[in-house]
DNA sequence: GCCGTTTTCGGCCCGACTGTTTTCAGTCG
C-alpha cells in the first residue's frame, strides 16, 4: 500500500476514535503520526527496510506496527474492526458546524441517531432540544448546518478567496482606529486552496471594527461576535474570521494565525527550549509562571523570528517542512518575485481554443511588462479544443515569424505547441513539424484511466523525445473537481532531469500542477521549472502570479525558473535542447 | 498513543465564544 493511503487510514482512525469518545491525546497521536508519515521525505519502503520508522518523531511502536502491516499487506485488522463498530453516518455528522465527536456520540448513544436524515427528524421533533447539553438553538443550528452542508464544507481556490479578501482588507485598513491589518491563514501562506479567511487587526477599540465587519455587504450569517473575535459567513459559504488585538500583540497574533499548525508547533518547541512560552498573546519566560505574556519589544514577525535566532521566514514557507532549520542555518531560499519573470510560455490563441489573437496576446504580455510570450496552441488530438494538425501548425508558425519580423512589438513571440501525448507515448505531430518550432510543451489530455505503470511509461516516452522542451500539467488534476491521473512522478522527474526537460508549474488557479510539495527536492536534484499561465484569453495571463506563489512555496530560486531568463537566455536554452 | 539531559509515568497548547448552564462543557482554530 502507498504512503498516501496509509496516511489517510491513520487520519481515519483518529476520526473514528473521536466518535468512540477515546482519549483525546490518543486521537492526537494518530493525527501527529499521520502528519509525520506524510512529511517524511525518504521512501517509506526504504525506511521500513532499514528499520528506521520508529526513529521518526511522532511514530512510536504501535504506529510502526500498524504502518508496516499496511505497507506490506494493505490491510489492518484493528482498522477494520474499528470501522465496523461506527455507523458511517456519524462521520458525516462531524461536518456539521458545532458538532464534534462528543456531541455526535451523545446523539447516537441517547437518541440512536445514525444518519443525517435521522438527525434532521430528531431536530424537528424536538428530541435534540430536550437533550441535556443541547437546546432549541442547538437544534436550529444543526438544521441550518444540514441545509448548507455542501457549501460549508467546500474549500475555495486561492485565486477566488483572494478576490474576496482584498476588499475586506482594504475596508479594514480604512477604518479609523485600525493601526494595522493583515490577512493570515492559508490565504497568506499561498496554499492552493483556502478553507476560510482570517484577518488580524491591531486596534485599541475593537467594537466599531467588529460592527463594520459583521455588517459588510454579502454577509449572510454572523456566527460569532465578541470583543476579540468575530466570524461571518458569506452567501458563497465562505467563512471569514476577524481578530482584533492590541498593537503590542499584533506580531504574535499574525504569526500564530498564519500558521501552519505544524510550523507553530515547531516554533513553540523552539521557544520552550530557550526558556519561553510562545502564544498568540506574546512571550512569557518560563520561570514567571502565571504572569501575563509580554511582547519583549517585538513589533514585527521579523523581530519575532530574530528573537529566536532565526532569519525571517516568509509565510509561504511556514509548512513545518524544514523552514526553521533552514532559517537557523541562514539557508532560506532567495524566493522568486513576480517582477523577476520576463515572460511566460504555454498560452493559447484563436488558432485553437483561445479567445485572443497573436497580436492581442502579445499586447497583453507587453502591458504586463514582459519581454516575450510563448504561444502554444493545442495539437489535433485535442479535437474538442480545435487542435492544430501539422499543416495548421506550420501556418501558425509563419504568422508568428511574420509578427516578429514586422518589428512593431516590443514583445518577442516564441512559436511553440502544446502537443498531445498519445496513449502509447507517441507525439501527436510529425518530428519534422516539431523540429521547426522554437519549443514544445507535451501534455496528456486523454486516456486518463491508464494504470500507473502505463501512464508513467507513456509520459516518460514523451520526455525522451528530442523535440520535447517541457512537460505540461503533469498530473492533470483540477483542484476541488478532479484528482490527477495515476502516475509515478518521482520517475517522471528523474526522466525530466536526465533528458534536460522542463516541468511546468501550470499556473491556472484550478491546476497549480506540478504540486509545490514536490518542487524543493526536484529542483535540488536539477529539475528546471517554467511558470505557465495556460492563458486562453488575455486576462488569463495574470494567472502567472498564482504560479509564482507555487514556485515560492516550492522553495524555487530565480535560476531554477526559465521565465527569469531574458529573451536571449531562453533562446539559448531552447537551442541547446535540440 | 507518544515522549523523555529533572521524568519510563504523567504529562500532552490553550483561550474565545456559544449555548447551555447557574459554574461549565464542547467546539473551534
């Protein structure tokens, strides 16, 4: 069984134990173990082989045994029995806001509720309101939760969340009495999807700020309103939390609510080892038990990190994946800035399924300050996208050459193609056609159901083709919609490095593929990256910023990104590949 | 269930907010 599936089972065990009313620390141990396994960089099989699983922090003897059994057999008796002992409807009930393990257990034990439907009727009949610890409001809240379950559970693309957050942040900053305001959470960490929005404000007068926040346009429900914290829910189901703190606590609150949880745990451990207890409220020296936490004069996150002997860690690196060690050793990456990109590759025009012409795309690229743009329309196997056959590819090539030769644009257009990788790994165009282009992006758009071995072999065959410059969206995933196809990305990365083929970060907000979690290690081993907005209209070029976010989360430096080279540098890369 | 340079037992982050209470439990982050 693969590591990811084992991680999922450990998480599932934690949920089931919660519903059984188990010791909360045992539950957390499973969650911690799942996380430790997930972030382990070495190959699971090798770690087990070497007998080193027990030395991973957070994995003790009980988990070692379970993980090894799952890895070897794919089955676990303990998990089977546990799952059989809990009605599946109870797990779903946890998705309802306000219901946790204990309340679900109580509803089950005392009312026999085993499904969402049964819960609904129990609320309507008044049974729930009569239960000790519940009341009329609880029953009503549960009914609303059931009603809006799908919308509430939904995560949101970073790009969409950011568009909601920007005006709120602007509004907060414009309020009198607001000294500082920032968005925190996964939005600030530039995660590919966002569960809810978090805002942190510094002010000595919270009441009017809370009033403004809870009465904004679009607020459908106020789920909490206090002097330090308020929460609202928008019509889209997106929830936003606001915390107002005194200025002296701002840096601590911002750091705490930016997370991630794993990063915070590591920071608190570091604080403890240096004699301090760190929280969102500030710092308390350990020997002053019970004293109010102080700020030690720390006004910024930078100062907070420096207090603990660390370089400032950018929010997008705070995932508990070695950033604290790197910050201590002065080895944080020099992250790429959006301004460093000189152009983008992999964009479409009206020749296939785009909505803008060569001229319009070039003008839009110029408006963004780019020196060049690559145009890569679909090939003929992508029939639904009006893909180009060899003759049409050559016509488009002529048009691009003519555009460049006319010399009327400050932007150079590279002539490329997004060529389909056929199910057997052959390419969709003649070698003689591909050889005439400046570059070629190879992508899978069909036969997603191949086995992992077949899909891996298919893509590697394409990578080994001499005409291949880049691999497009290597898993084909669509965030919040569709899982990627099964493929062994480590083998694909190995092949790309060996053949000097680039892998793209497809910057479309719904793709962000290849995933940021894989980039740090791949780039260290020599993989080159290209950030590609996959624009199908001029507005789509702006997505390159989402791609830069992913490059930053992946610890990439400018030298590892083709887009950071000037026009001549890109030309050199393309010609050396041939 | 995990962990340990005070510990192999007894801790494990903790505070805000809500809804239920009449001093607090549960949820959430």
